[in-house]
């Protein structure tokens, strides 16, 4: 290719990757649904976007390192404390049963369905065991299932990727070096254990280096992010040189360590890393799907639909049923876990690498691996994307939205506001830093969050599950402003804060932060002063005539959604709503 063609090809890949994800966000569909057909169409219609022509033999290595960065980022979002006994057991069984059954069933039906040798069908089966957080996470964001189900599926999707990649590498070497499957020899289990050990050692070394750079050197957000990328990529590359695909284990171990070891000085927000991961996902899907030709899809289209049906209707439900036996999962939760196993980026990456390697070695039928994997990815993602929401609703596993709010602060007026919100039918969770404030909250019977909740809330990989909105009302205006910024990406709903005094000279409070509650007249010190003079918060139906001198602070909708009055928007109550008021006369109505 000429220099101009390379420039056009690279630019077109970036533009298509970015544009597809923007379009997917506007259509509110998982990005994969747009990325794969766009990449396929671009590869069929142009000659400049093919990665083997743009990057040559280095494309496979770039894919491996890119997936390592994705898995490191996924590891940052996994909190080991939430992997309780039953959840841990379910995840382990899903991994074991899923790998075994998917591999065995695909290997058994592959020769007849696709007219390929048994060893190639075994390779295909091992490729299709993986799922991945890049596709499971966006689907669950649309469904909003219960926290327990979400944790199970995210953990499974994240952990299966490095495990499946290593098993795929072992299968590839077994298939490529003999004329039989060659999986059953005794040393294969030892080979897997050895690969796992190399990955764990690489992850430990990466963790030590991350501790040095982030904790000892205390690098800031920019240099800290660059250090993370350099360490993760370096560790993954070294591990892959020693043992194929062990770099993925090193990457996810490092992410888990950074997320769960106390003391890591992580940047509060990581917009560059998040943006980079998003771009990598788009580039990989566009590039890999562009290598699939229409001619390669036609012979395997109908058999692939049959394989999708087997995987979706038989294999996954059996795996989920076996994993959830004798657990506290409800029948609906078990059924939904059995209806969620899309394939993602690691399946595409391993299919691209292993199929090309087997084709170069002259293995018959290996050229069918990539198109079949492509169709399985597209088919499972589209199927689950179209059906997950109605299936979750039918099974009763969709989490009720808009009912849990986090109220941060422990002053008397904040605690009384929490009681009023609870009397309006909301699930109120409170957090305060000082011990006397926490005791005050406990004495009222309000739910008190654990002591490290705010540390969790500003952790770049954490997520405050089940919290629909956050209201920051401590007596420190700068804390409220900063917390509103760093917590915004870690909750599903909006983050609000009480306003600072108009003549405030705080460091950041007058200039930045989330939406300001209650308008310009009801700033923090005014609320505290009015409460000290006898004003109280009260929740009452909107249909009741409001008493004189009361200010409307919140509107609780009939479906328990909470709309606060803010500096920029007034919440207009309607018939059937409940309003939370602040008035000068104490009252017991509605309390």
C-alpha cells in the first residue's frame, strides 16, 4: 500500500470506530451492534481498511496488547468484597461448566455442521467459550437487573476472557502440532497451570510497579495514567513472549490489585484511560470485522444460525442451571443468567489470530473459524440486545429505579431531611464522616452506609450499585463540590449538592461541581439557620393545600422517582405526587 492509502485507511478506521459508537449511544443500543456490520461493510467496499495490509504481521501483537489494556480497565471495576460466598461459587461454576460444555458441544457438532475436521471444531469451541465485559456491561446497563445478577455476569464476563484466551492458545498449539485434537494428554493440564502461574507472577510484578509509581512517586492524573498504560502493556508483552496469552491474566490481576488493595493513590478520575479503552474497542471491532469477506460468510451462514440456537437455547441454560443449584438465586434470576452469554472482543481477537495461524499451516477448514465466530458474535449480541429487556421484565429481575437515594451529611437538618424523604416512600441511605454524626443518623433509624462508602464512590473503578441519585449536604462546601465531580461517573443517576454562601471564598465550591439544590436563596447555611430557628421538613401529598411560608424542595413522583428543585430547573408537581417542603412551623403531618 502507498503512504496515502495507509493514511486514508488509518483515518477511516478511527472515524468509523468513533462514529459507530456515537451512533450507538444516540440509538441507545450496544456499540457492538453498529461496529461489526460497519466494519464488515467497510472491508467489503474498500481496500484500504484491512489491518493485514495496514499493519502487516504486527496486527496480531497489537490486538493482544490492546485486549490487555481492556482487561486491565475491566479489572479496575471488580470489587472483591462484593464477591460473597454464594456469588463466588456461582461465578466459578459458570466458568467451569461454561468452558467445558461450550467446548464439548461445539466440538461435537462442528464437524457435521461446518464440514470441518474435529480438531478445527475443537479450536472453534474453545474460541467461543469467552464472553467479555465490553459487551456484557453495555447490555446490562440497558437492562438494569438486580445488583446480584449484574455482579455475577460482570465477574463471569471479565474472568472468562483471559482463561479462554489461554485455553485457546493451548488448543491452537495442540491442533497445529499434530493431526488430532491432542487435548487429552496429561501434560496439557500442567501447561495450563504453568501459563496461569506465569500470568499471576506477571500481574504481581505489574502491581509492585504500579504501587511504586502511583503510591511512592505519587504521580498525578496524567503521568499516573501514562504509567499505568506503560506498566500494563510492558507486563503483558513480557508475559506473552514467555507464554502465549498469559499477558491477559497479568493485566486483569493488576487491575484487580489496584482496585482492591487499600492505599493505591489512583487518580480520582481517569478520562484519558476510559477514552483510550473506548477507542481501542472500536478500532478492534472495525479492524477485525473488516477481514471477514461476504464470500466466506455464505457457506457457513445457515449452520452458524443453528450453532447460535444450540448455544443460546441449550448450552447456556444448562450451564446456568448447574451453576445456580442450591444457591439463593431466585428462579427468575437463574433464568436471566441463563439468557445472557454474548460473545465479544476476545472471541473476535482470538478467532482472527488462531484461524490465520492454522490457515498458514495448511490446516483444512481453518478458514471457516473467523466467519463462524463473526456470525456467532453478531447473532448473540443482536439476539440478547433485542430480548434482554423484555425477558428481564418478564422474569422480574429488573431493579426498581429511582427509589434509593444517597444523602451525604450528618448535621441535624440533613438527618431530618433524610427522615422526610423516607416518609415520602424513598429508600434513603445516609453517610457521614464524623462519629457523632453517624451516631445521630443511627438513632433516627435511617440506613447508614459503611464507613468507606465515599472512598468507594470516588474510586475510578467502583460503582455505587442501586443508588439512583446522590445529594451532598455536608458542612464543607469544597468537599461537596469536589465529591460531586468525582462521583458523577460512579452512580447511575445525577449528583447534586447544596449551594455555598454567595460570598464564598472556598477553593472550588463557588466555581465547579454538580447541580445546585433548591435555588440561590436556599444555600447550605440558610437551610441550617432556618432549621435552627424551628423550621422543619415535611412530606405531604400535592393534593393537600400547602401551608403558608413553605418552600418546595423535592417532588416525589407517583412511581417514586425523585425530582429535586435545583438552581436551573423547578420541579413541577402533578396529581398523585408527594412534595417535600421546608416550613417555619413544625408539623407532624405525613411524618
